C-alpha cells in the first residue's frame, strides 16, 4: 500500500537537511540500509495505530523543541557505585569526564571506531536487531536512529564483568538534538550490568541493541533524568539465547514526552526476559509511553512485563504491551501487568495489553488496572497517626514495589527507591 | 488431503480419535438447502439496486434518500483491514443483494397458502410446529393455544421476513414487533426518530453498506413501563446461493420497559463464501432493560476453509436514560470469518452494560470479536466476560475497548477474557484497549490463555469418562459463566453447541 502523503511529507521534511554520518568501512552500508527501511515505512504520524495514544509530532519534527536546563544540587545517581562512567554531553562522548574505558571482562569501544574497522563483531549487530524488530510492527524512529546515530559505544562482554558500565547523559544545550546508538554483546556465560542515567538532550533518540548468548546474563537499570523538559524516544532491541537472562528496569521522573520501546526476541530454550518500569508524572506536560513487544520463539521460557505509573495533575501514562508466542514455543510462561495510580481526576491512563498466541501448552496472563488510592488503606494509616501525605507516599511506594523488585541488585533498587520517595515528597 | 491429515498428532492420541475428528468436523447440522423458487435482483450493487430494494419494500422517499446517501458514502470508503482475519477479497459486484421466495410475493392468508417448503424449512431447523405455523405468516394462528413458553419469532429468509408470530397478543401489551420493512410502512415516525442514531450510516464500511442495501430485519418497540410479556426472537436463514444477507434490527425500550431478545442464524453448506453484514441498534431509555442473546451458527466452511459465511456485523446499544441496562450474550460457533463487537454506550448516569461471550473457532475459522464499553455517564458499570476457544487451525481474537470519559465519575469496569487452545496449530489473541480519563473510576482487566488442564482431564478420565467427554466437561466448566447468562431457550442449545464444536479436538 502506498504511503499516505502526510507520512511522505513528514519523512522528507525530516530528512531534507540531515547529513548521514560517513565512515570508512561497513557502517555506511548499514546506515544506507536503515535509510532505505525508513523511506519504505515513512515516519510515524498520529494517525498510526501504534501511535494512537502518543503524538509523535515533536519526535519527527525537523528541529528539536527547546528544553530549559534543569539544575539541582543532588548527588548524581549511582555516584557511590563502583562503575565505569561513560559521559555523553548532549549526545557527544566526553572523554575527559569519562573514566578509562577498561574493566575486567568487558571490551569497550566508541561506535565510530568499530564502524571504521573492516572486520568487527559489531557489524553483525548494528541495525540488525532493529531490522528484525520492524516486523510485525514498524518502528521507523528506530530506523532513523540507525541511519543517523552520531555517537555511541559498543561493548563486548567476555566474562563476568568486574563492574557495571554507566552511561551518563548530560543535558547542557537547550536546543540539543542527540542521536545515540549503543551495542552490547554478552558472550556465552558472561555477565554484565549496564546503567544509564540522565536526560541527555532537549530531544533524545537512543537505541540499544543487545545480544545475549547462551547462558549469558544482562542487567539493565536506567533513570531518564529528573524533572527535565526533555523529549525522548528510546528503543531497546534484544535477542536472547538459551538459558540466558535479560532484565531491564526503567525509572522515569517527569520529562515532557517519553516513548520507550522494548522489543525482545527469545530465540533459545529456557531463557528468561523481564522488562519493568516505574514512571511518576506530574502535570499536563507529562506524557509517558511504555511500548513492549516480547516474542517467544523457543520452549520453556519465561517473560515478565511489570509497569507501574503514578500520575497526577493531568499527566498521561500509556502502556502498549504484547506477548507473542510463536507456533511451537510450548511451555511458555508469560506475565504482563500494567497498573496506574491516578492521584487526581485529571490524569489519564491508556493501555493496550495484548496477547497473540499460537501454541497450546502455555500459560500467559495479563492484567491491567487503573484507579485512585485506596481510601480504606489511607484511613487505616491515618488512624495509626501517620500524616496524610506520609500515608499517601507509603501507599504509593507499596504500589510501585512489584516493579522495583524486578531490579536484581538490591543496592541499586534501594537508591532508586530513595529518589522516588524524595520526588513524591516534593510533588505534593 | 484435509486439514486434519496434516496436523501432527500428539503422543497419546490414537488414530481412532483422529479418524473421529475427521468424521466429526464439518458435521454441520444445518447445512442443507431448501429448494425453492426465488426471485433475485440483478447481481451487484449500484444506485439502481438500492432504489429497487427500497421500492420492493414500498418505502417512502425519505428512506430511499437515506439509503442513497449511505451508498454514496460507501463508494468512497475502503474496507477495514485492522482485524486479525484473512480472507480473499470480496467482489461486492458478484453478490445478489436481494433474494426472496417467489411464494412471498403475496403475504399468505392461511396455512394452506404458505409454501410447504418454507414450513418444512423451519420444521427442520427445530422451530416448534405451533410457532412454525405462525412463523410462516398465517393470520389467525395466534388464537390457537400456545404450547409451553411463548416466544414470538420474526423469521427472516434470505432478504425478506417470512412472518412474525404473536403480533396480536403483543399488540395488546402495546409492544410493536414486526419486520423493519413493515415498521417503515406502519410506524415511520418511530423509525425516522431512531434509525441510524446509534449506528450512523457513516459508522464503518459494513454498516454503511448495510444502511444502503438492508432488505429486512426486525423492529421492536416496548412502550414506557411495559415488561414484554414474552421473549422476542429473530431467526435468520440464508438459503440462496451467492446472496448476501443485510438485515437491520432496531430495538427501542422506552422508559421503564423490559425485553429479552434472542437471535439465531444458520445457512446451507456451500463451497463459496457468503456475506452477511447486519446492523443492530438498541435504544435503552431511563430505567429500561434489554437483554440481547445470540446463538450464531452460520455455516463455518469446510475443514479446508472453503465456503462459509463472512459475518461482518455492527451491534450497538445506547443506554440513553439514567439507570438503563443492556446485556449482550453471544455464543459464536459458526461463520468462516467473524467481525463483530456488540457495544454499549453508557450515556445515562448509573447505566449498566454487560457482555458475555463464548466464541468457538474450529478448523479454518477466524473470529475477531469483543465489545466496546464507552462510559460517559456518572456511576456507570460494565462487565465483560469473554471466553475464546480455538481448535484445529482456527484463529480467535478478543478485541475490546473500555473507555472511561472524564465525566464518567465513579464508574466501574471489570473485564475477564480467557482463551483456550486445543491443538498446537491454532491461535488465540487478546487485544484490549483501556482508556481511563478520571481517577474515581476503577478499571480491571485480566486475561489468561491456557490449555485444557491435564489434572482436570486426568481426574475425569479416572472416573471412566472418555477423553472427548472429559474435554467437553472441562470446557463447559470454563464457559459456565457465559452459558448461565443465556436465556433458558438457549442454555440447552449452547451446552450442546460447545460439545459439538469441540468433539474430536483433543490434543
């Protein structure tokens, strides 16, 4: 079917003045392929079914809408964690602010260097999972990212990594428009934790492609900045092999617009994939969208999607989740829960929790609820002498607990929990 | 080679069972055809056909114009593709849009005048003799004593209503129950006031087509404060080949009234698919209640997916008044392709909508069905219970919307959808949309997909049941909630239908 004129116009306008980065080796072909994919699909418009609940206009606009800088004196997140810090300022790698890119069990390179190396493992990953992830649902903004990414890091994990790697995204320019693309390859039996923190830019397009080989373990914990005006579209594509573990958790505090797409493909037996998220939003200029698509294409695998949203003062939360169980993916255990707590009458929760199942010996369940804080529980706490605000925070945190429990590392979970508590106390 | 020859048989299932499956699938009870002389409008659809249908029904000009404007719109819009169903392109110009038995040209005055073939058709479909006599449009039969419980029937045969029973008795209660063509003739003010107000002609592709070419259907009006003295029903029979059936049902429950309405449908076995595109509109005023139950048993096609009915139906109830209530119950076992979402607009404060559904798809059947609950009024409640069963190579999708508008304060929704898969070549899908725009409302959705529980099966087997009986029992348990919501007339039928559709599907 021919593309709608609006799509063609949007796409051509966006691409009119962009410069596709040029490298010395295989990267050029990967980018050209992505550009061809993009032109075939066209950029999303709000008439697309997949964008029914989130307006992509500001993400596809030619120029990034400006975003004021946000300052606070808090200690940066994960400051006390022993980690390899890799800093990007408005989407540009900052070598001076970053740690030495070495740690035991991991090999870290900049994306541009990998792309300029004729024979490199990254060639089999860059844009490859993204291209696979375009079916059955098109993700044109991911193709745009693959075509235009200007920076990023590629990480190969060969053993048990001695410490986590932390991408720190700083926002210093009110009009920055950053496009980053990172790769992680976890080799058989290897273990790795990736941390991501910070708002990154006024408009941020970020993609992460992850390959987890047999028996590998990948943990991912991120926080997308704090009360920033930023807009972000992020994609995570992962291919998960047998007996391996993939766990990703995202915490979002405010931000004007966030669309986090997570596309996982379980291709080996006995694998585990968990995706979880907490978002807290305050105000009509908060719109948060979690879009998850998990494909089960192997036997005896488990997947979990746990998403919790706390919304107030006209904030909007979106969840589009899907479990696809392919023919033959027997003994699949799929779980999906999306819940929202609406703290006032103006906030909005929009959800589309889907199942698509082609195997008979599976157990898939999904639940979705939305409602206000439980008045009975609130009354009970009040009768025990807890102040109204404290009681509400307590109940809100307990509502979020199931998602926070998805973080394997208790120290990291505790730190995020503290930040949440602080945020809730400030936004009353 | 049939579809079942290619299905890999799981260990533990013996060849005998597989043979039984082969015999049983395609065992559609209502697949025979009545040989009867018909008159057709020329094939295809255009403004002349629309005018012809209108003139056959002796319609006033406003109705003809209404149809023509719908047709004009239909020509400009495209068939929707979002449903999870695949079927070859429909050639809308290769269908007869109007077919009626020649004997129906003049309305029969007595039993002797009714074409015996029509009588035999309804006898064979299991409609009681007494009703059958009345069904065939016999005037005066209403005075005969009714056997057992009364159910008034409007029988639609291809494009026309053959007759409506108990009209006189209903009239005494003030209830109007007749074919929609008669209603347009005799109660134009009611039709004009309500037609298209729930499902406007612009609603969707098939509803627009229906608005242009609907040939007949049923009309119900329950006056204020009246509890309809008997259940009303419409039985749709497609008989003619290459003919589409486009019926329109309009039910109006005025303030404080109550009616329970049943709908049944069957069609002969044919190698080519046939189109059925109906529109049902229900208006529920203050304190009124409507129960609408369907047992949909259109011919599902053979096991290779040849033939069958394409069932593209728009059904919607508008709970306009405060404290109004509507309840949809459907048992879907037939049709090659189903595209159907009986919906409730909960406009009045404290209004309620309920949707109970069992959809069974076997062989190559595809069903994409569910409901929409649109909460607009304060303190409105809705409940959705949907059970989907897939067997053979069938695909069964639940698609639904629950929407809480900002003004629908303190409203409540509970949704439960379960899917059951029998065999590893079928599919079960759930596509719910949940939109909550206020915080005093509560929305809960849960869905599970599982196979027939081995422990439960083992228990039944250990009690001496054979495997098929055991599966039928477990599945019936799974569907009990919905079956209980069916009116008594359908409960037995529904139980039997569940067993039939699942026979031989173990593994």
